[in-house]
């Protein structure tokens, strides 16, 4: 079998080595290790391989903490020291900026990272009734598979959520619709914990009784979702504290629905918002745009500075939630919100919004290429880009620098998802005034 030395990690956390001029991605291998591997997928320019024998292990290799690791697809890097994970993600960000856009930031920001365990306050678990495997299975999907990793515990969920997994098996197994319940969504708030049962058939009186007993025993709030996210309704109890998350530094508490997007890692989100506000440096009297604003995660802290902020989002439900959150904190006179599709925006539509002194852009994985293209000579002098995909960040950074006159002043990673290959980052762009 071939032997190679691992040079680095790719965007999926696989080790990279070379064989006869081809790139080989070795699953489970770490930088600096010498490994024996066997390819299971061969293409003209690359191969994907299993690690067979670890000949020289990395000093950063550790024992995975979770008993489901290796089968469950929720984590891919528990065998890698948490601090080394952060460093590898920073190198991946730098590599994407350089290889895809030929850019180097003037400053590399210190990575934003924190507690690597028990951080995930939101999760979407799959459910399947399989009589041949003992009944109900609940968990994340297995690695690269539609099968479900039946989880009895989870080391990245808060202790309270992890402890719910065994009783959830028992609850679902006792429901009349156990074969018509494909998903459970979990959300931990500052004052309550919600479970959303995705149901494909109505529940009966016996189901309601079992769910009520589960709620009273475990202190959670159960919602039902018979169709899309807008169909979610609370089942039991009818009165309970709302789901919220907090940004104590800015004295803000956001209400949200259990199916609305919020960051899964609230402690890292606090640090991310703090850095974003520091880098954007909002001042009283400035006009700032918050693109892809969601429930107002950055909008409201920006408004706390005295700036006038326009939050723009394509999801009308999120905009309604953001408006409610602004009103609840007496910020409605400093913020405006607009529902529009930023993936199809044009220069004329953007210009119609007026001039902005600064802009924050926080797009999904697809990036913000059409928004970047729409910026004209009146583009803001300072633009802060919060990214969840280093490849689309690099693409958009290239456009900002080469076509829009910006300089990449700084960039750094945000480890929102420890033990996964997911890389979030933040980048600051500045341009000279026209």
C-alpha cells in the first residue's frame, strides 16, 4: 500500500498528500503524519483514500471523546486537538484567499474560539423507525450516508439536550406516528428549551398524553411542525418563557422561533458581534447597511452606537422578528428593515437605497457575489464581511479588491463549530473616498 506524509487539511478536514503527481485526500489523517493509505475513489487529478496504518502520529492527535465518533457524521475532527483545529482552519482561510484570489490580508486577526464541547445550542436530528434495529433511531446522519447514527449521548450538545436522547427514544417509540416522525429540531434558549417534532400525520389523544408527561418530566416546550417552518405551533405547555438569546455587552435579548435561524454557538456569537462592532467602528450620525440581517444579530448592536442602520433580509418572517426585537429595546427609531432578495440585487436597486458610510455583509454559504457586483462608485468606505464559507469569501474578496477598489485590511477565523471542518471567518475591507 502507498505511504505518504500529510501536508495539510482540505475543507472537509481530510489530510492532503501526493502520489505520482496526484493529490490524495486521506480521511482521518492529520498534518505532519506519515500514513499508509488505500484509495477507494480515483479520478484523473485526485484520489480519496482511507487511512490504513498510522506510521508517525501527529502530537496533535487525541482520543475522540464521543463513543459515536467515526460513525456519526456530526463531527469529523474529534481526533484533532481543539487548538490545533483552530490553527488549521486559519491556514485554510489563508490558503483560500491566496489560491482563489491571490490576496493576503494586511493583518491576520487572532482566531475567535472558545469551549470546544457542549457548545451546540441548536440541532436538527433525524428520526427513523426501524423494527429490525430495535425500534426508533434518533441522531445525526452517519458519515456520508442516509443512515442514522443512533445516538444515546452527544458531546457537542449541552448536557441537558444530551441527557434527553434516551427518553426521546422512549417517547417517540410510544407514539402512534412513530413511523411518521422524521425529524426533531432542538433549540436551547436563555430561558427555555424547545423541541420541534416534524410530523407527517396527526397525533391522537394518547400521543398528546405521552408528550404532556414528557414535558412535565423534563421541563421542555414541545412544538409540532406538520408542514413547512411557518406551520410550527406550540403543543405543550401553552404558557412558557419565550426562546431568547442574549448579547449582554449590548444589553440585548433576542426573541426567536425554534425554526428561525440563529447561531448555534451563543458564546462564540457574543465574541463575533463584539469584534464586528469593533472593526466596523459605528459612530453616531453614520448610516450603516446590515446585509442579510436575519433577526438583527448585528443590526441592533450597531444601532446602540447611535448610527442609523438599515437591515436587509430576504426572509420576511425574520425581518418581522427583527422589527419586534428592535421595538422591544427602544431602537425602532434608529433602525429600518427591508425585505428584498440580495441574491438578485442590481446596481440601480442598491443605489435607490441611498448612500451608506459603512456596510456589514453576512451571507449564507453561497456568498454575496451579486451584491458585490452591484456596488458602485458610492460604495461605503468600510465593508465588513462575515463568512461561513472561505471559498465564496475569497471569490467575493477578489471582486472587492480588483473591481471595486477595496483593500483587504484584515481577516481571521471564527470557530463556531468545533470538531467539524466548518470554517467561519470575518474580513475587513476599506477603500479610499472618491
